[in-house]
């Protein structure tokens, strides 16, 4: 994809709040998290077109003004300049194909800046060590530093990184964050069907949308865990759909 093609995708991306139903039990947990200083850790599957719209919707509904993304911290200047209205230096991320960086994210960041609704944006990924837990420990350190002195934040990363307890892959970022911020809460996104683009097209949720779920996002407590249900996922526009390395 060329820089011009990607920018056209950014500029044509329809930024809008998605319909969202929050169950009372989920609302109570989220409000408790926010009152305690947060953050809310949102675990996504990379590469869904809906992901940046979920970000926009949650920031709006929960009156949050701080956002943190699992993007390379070296891109901070590029992202901030674009948010402020300058051009987009596509060459700095034109190799990205795993669905973390999408056209929709840039459209949402620019829109939040235009509306004066984003006080701080933190990027906390970086060069990846071989060991999984070590990468998450480093991400947690950057995130904690980036959130210091900030109001409650929405932190978005792959769902294995936002877990609050160790799991089969190792010790996740969320575990370290929860040790620092006692009010931290995890929300896992659950896609009922559709496709994502993460180094290629892939199906989610069995591959079929559940028509009975309508078009609404739903934030519920499921088996004691906060879940955000997305009825159908569509593949996002990524900088490098050919996955050049």
C-alpha cells in the first residue's frame, strides 16, 4: 500500500460512536475502576475495523481523556504531529501488518484532537525481547511511566497482554500494571463473528455474525469477567497488507 492510499483510507474512515449497552453490573465495576484512578485495560484481537470505533465509544461514554496504545513508542512524534494536524509520515510504520496500527486508529486520533477530547496519548510497545514475559514487563514499565500523573486511562493491547494474572504464555503486562494501580480493570473484547486482518485475513467467532445480536456493542459481566461483545468484525486497513519484512 502506498502512503497516498493509506491516507485516503484514514480520511474516508467513518468515525462515529457505536451503539453501546452497558449492563448495570459492568457499569458498577467500570465506575469503581475509574473512581480509583483506573486504568481500564481493553484486550483486543488486532486487525478488526471495529477496534478504533470501540476506543472512541468507550472514551466518550466513560468520559475518559487519556489513551494508551500497544504501538512502538518510537512513533510518538509521528502520531502526535498527525493528531495536531500535520502530515502523516507513512514511512515510519509502512511495514506494519499485524493489525495493531490501522487507518481507523489514525482517523480516531485526529478526530479526538480536533474535538479537544484527548489530554494524553501514550505508546508503550518497543523492540521485542525473545522472552514473552520480558516484553510484557518492559511494556508495563513504559505504560506506568506514561500514565504517571494522568487521569484514568483506557489502555488498549492484545488480549493476552491485558490479563491481570499470569497465564500459559507467561506474566502479562496487566499483572504488573495491577500491582501499581490497585483499581485496574480488564475488559476482554469478544467478537461473535466476522474477519480480522492480522498478517493476513483470519476468521473470528466461528466466522459468522450473530444476527440476533443486532449492531449494538454490549459490555457485560460474564463468568465474573468484564467482556465487550462485538457482533461482527470486519478486516481493518493496515499499512502493509502484503506483510513486507
